[in-house]
């Protein structure tokens, strides 16, 4: 099967997009950042092998089949498939087939659409990939990762609106008369900044999946790239996307720190003065380029709404002196200029980061090509395990690979490393040895959990001990009091266990192991070039 899969490697880079949509359809909750990490780091990316290994990594049962277009009707849905469109290969998803109608994921438009069975058959390449969703096992860190990421995103999304609301209420309490107008105008500026940020990010990475989904070429009249890459998308060498970002950013800064009454009198007038740009942009998109950019149209709608607010605030304009008007306008222009200078310096840095991402993908491939892992491993320092009294786990006598891992019971990175080693062992890819780093000094915080785990190892079978190790690192998150509630300390031979702890501690000192986790493969130190979670690529 793998040989067959490896032949299917020349695809457009739409794997992350397709796998993300496929997970949604299959009701499997895996954060997209984890999808990107696992698939982009795969040495066979972008190929079907990287998709297969991704699902295998989560212990999700899968199968690949080669049904004809007629056999598809019998039901393989949802499934990942291969399509050939205009001579190019893409990954896609078949969601359903009802009669003569196929609902599939268009890899170019980034949306689901219906097409006739005959039309789909012209693209279909006779391969489907299916999974058994009931076999899904979540990564233990997934929930925490998603929660942290969601919290940070939520903070960024609500901070400015909350700040605007608080300032508006404060001004209202102090006698301000334009609180509602102030709130609406600034909220529009905030939305404008979000849209303008998307346009700036396009300059950084125009292949971003989200950008392509929102602003891809969904029909002949919608094409953001055609608009943003045209000559009319800049003024005197300055991109309008940058101007929009600086404009809305400066409006928010001046709006938050300025007097609300004065602000809502002056800046709707400023918005009215720049409204001719709206006519220019709409004319240029509709008549010259003959394509529409959804983000650009959104910006024009916000600018128009802000300009219309002038007709509410105009009766107050006579109360503003020319000097005050000039002062606010000068601060606005100065703020915009500083933001623009910062933008010019930051965009190349972010572009370099995106470039590094692509270089890293190539580097990942090189690391595992032509036995690169094993050749690199043999150049590393080797150690002897003679006289080391470690814990030995051997589930597959036909496997030649032995991984030795040195762990500290209170090391977070050890928790992650142990998890990956445990998965490889359970899948029969490796046998492994475990060294628990601690002294027998009762003041050593590592001593109690190490003594406890060794006592469990002596009194119980391998399965029970490995479950205890899993619970220590994952379930109880290295909390000893919670751990002993489930795993009471058995009767122990104190001398026997202390001798083993001393043996492991002496070996660590002799081999100058000062950091954990430290990993050895067949006695050779794992190179810093490779992380523990990448071992799955070497052993597969």
C-alpha cells in the first residue's frame, strides 16, 4: 500500500486545507495548528503519505481503495480523493453522492459545490482515503493547546472594542454628548483595521489558506490577487493596503487617547474628505481590472459609513477652532507616518518567516532522505549501558531499534517525549528502556515519585506500570498527591529500590547527562537536529 501511495506525490499544496475540512466533516476535533505541524513537518510532504501518517499518528483506523466512479455510489463518504484539474493534481473531499449529483470540495475555490456525476468522473483519479472516526484518540495536550490559542485570539478580538466602550462610558459620565457617535465611529475603525490587516498579511503570505478561502477566485468577477497586484493598487509607490492599515490604526489611537467630543467632530469630516477614493477604487475594480476584491470592497463600505457620520456631527464643527483642528490632524498624520515606517520594517521580517517555513519543509525532507537519520545517528556519541539497572520494555522481539530515554518526573518536556516514545512502543515500532533521574536524597523532589513508580514496576505487570507512567505525566500532570490517590504506594523493598535509583543516578553522572529528556537510539545520542516526535518518520 505504501509503495502505491508514494507514487502519488506531485500535488498542489492544498493538503492542510483539505485535511482541515475533512476533520470537520468527520466531527474530529484537532486544532488546525496541530494539523499544520504534523503534516508540514512530514518528510514526504506534500504527498498522500503525509496524510496517511497524520491519521496513523492519532491511531485513527484508515483505508485506501480504488473504486471506479460507478462503485463510488455505493458509499465511501466522506472521503479524501484525488482530482486532476487542467492537468494538475489536487487533493479533494467527496462529501456525498445523491443520484447524479456529486457534492465535493473544490480545491481551487476552497468551497463545497455540486457537479454532475459525469463531470466529476472526468476529474476523478480512482483513489479514496477513508477513516474510522470511532477509533480517534485525542492528543492529551490538544484541549489545553486549543484553549490557550482561543483565549489569546479572544483577547485580541475584544480588547479594543472593550477599550472603546469603557472610554465612551467614561466620557458620557463626564458630560460628553457624542458618546454613541464616538462608539460607532471607532468600532468601524476597528473593523476596518481587521480587514486592512488581512490585506497587509496578503503581502506577507498570499498563499495563506484563510486568505484564499475568503478572497479566492470564486467566479470570474472575484479575484483579490488581480486587484492587489495591479498598478492601481498603489499611490506613488505606496500600497493602498498599507495606507488603509495606517489610516485605521491612527484613527483608533487618536480616538482612544483624544477627547471624544472633539474627535467625533473632526474625523467624520476627514472621512468625508477622503471619500473620493471610494469612487476611484470601485471604478478601478469594476471597469479597469474587471474583478472585485472582497476585502477592498469591505474597506470602501467602512469608509463610506464613516463619511456619512459627518452629517450627524456637522452641527458641532463650528465649535472647533482651526488651531485645535490642525493639532488633531497633525497628530493623526504623525501617528500614521510612524505606523507606516514600522510596517515597512516589519513586513520583510514576516516575509522572511514565511520563507523560512518553506525552507524548513525542504530541510525536513533532507533530514530523512537516503538514510539521513541513521547516517547522522552513527556520527553521534555512543554510550554503554553496562551495569545500568534500568527499566526494560520489549513488546516486539523482531524489532532491532531500542530507544533509551532519561526522564525527570517533574520535567514538562519529558512528559511530551515519554508520550511519543510510548506511542511508538504501543505500535510495535520500537522497544525502549527507561531511566528515571533522581538521587536517594529525601530532600530531592524527584525521589518520592521515582521511588513510587519503581515500586509499581516491581509489584505489577508492564501494562499496569506503563499506564501509571502515562497517568503521572498526562492525566495527573505530575501532581504526586493526585497520583497516590489512584496508585497507592505498594509494599516495597527500600534497599532494592534505592540501589536501582543510585545505579541510574550514577550512570547519568558518569555520562554527564545534565538535561532531560535525553534520548539514545541503539546506544547513540539522538542528534539535536531531530526531535523526539520526529522519530516516527525514521521508524516508519
